[in-house]
C-alpha cells in the first residue's frame, strides 16, 4: 500500500488528511481508506525545546536586549515567526532579585506558551575606555569643576558617581573626604593655590563601578589674567 497526505507540505497547526491506498498488485489488501488527524501547537515548555541563556550586558543608560537561540531538537526556530521576545527591567543595574532584568519568549504560529529567563546588567567601570574625566583649573576659594562622561553623555554627580577625596599633591593634605553616612558629595571651596588630585568612585545603583583619579589646579588670584 501507499500513504498520501493532503495539505502537509508546509506543516502547520490544523487538520491533515491521510489516504492509504492498496497497490494494484497487492494480494493481501484491496481498496483505500481516508483518515484525518490534527497537528496541534507545541508548548515552548516541551522537553524537546531548548532556550539558550541570555548573555546580558553592561550598563549604558539604554535598554539591554540580549537575544536567545530557541531550538526544537536541532532545528533553530525563527524569531518573529515562531516566537517573540519582550523585556522587563532591562535598563538599570539591579541588586534587587524582585526586579532582576528578564525576558519572556512567547510562542507564535505553531508554538504556544512562554518561557522566562533572567540576565545580568553589569555596572560599567569608570576607568574603562570611552569614559572621560575632565577637571578645569579654578581660582582660590572656588569649588572644583570636575566632569565625568560616558562617551558624549555627562554623568550626574551623586547619582552615577561620587568624589571620595581631594588631596593637595605637594604634601598629601586631604582637603575633602566623602561622607559615607550621607552618601553625597558636597565639594568645598579650595582655599589654597596648588595642584590637587580628586578620586572618583562609581555608584553601582547608578550603573557604574570602579575608581579613577584626576589632577586639577587651583590658581592664585594674583596670577589670573
């Protein structure tokens, strides 16, 4: 006998008709019969379906949207056709497990259900390439003018970073030290002319980590042009 299928070239969810037809020279069976059966949607939680672990990313201030690979056995499913991805809590670094960055893979077409995966958004080190710190020269009794940038984006003091210490280079006298109780940088006016070093520290909740230093000058008022 021979088996034929109707409407099964592009296997989709729906009803398929099967025909079993006896061969002309068969001595055991004669004639034919028709049978229908259904192809149903496959849940993404099926044991034959695997979802790769999202790679995560580094904080940038923009949405982090890692991709995943979804497979049915060895067949790679197509994003947009077989499934879609939505993201949640995918901008900021979070140490709160209830607000951990996550994504949801939802079935489409021949697939139903969903699978959720969490991923990491790591704080960016302020010493990394692409991070730039500048400190302008100021006159005596003026507040230091220090800026930290991530590319073209100027970071916010006390939100993305703090200044933990300012010391005079000549004798290492500390003229300012960060108060970890208030957790806020409140820069003083520098009284004496000289060369100073400021230490910056990334704020993890604001997306940054690490430390770096910058040198700046305080100029005697009598030497100002």
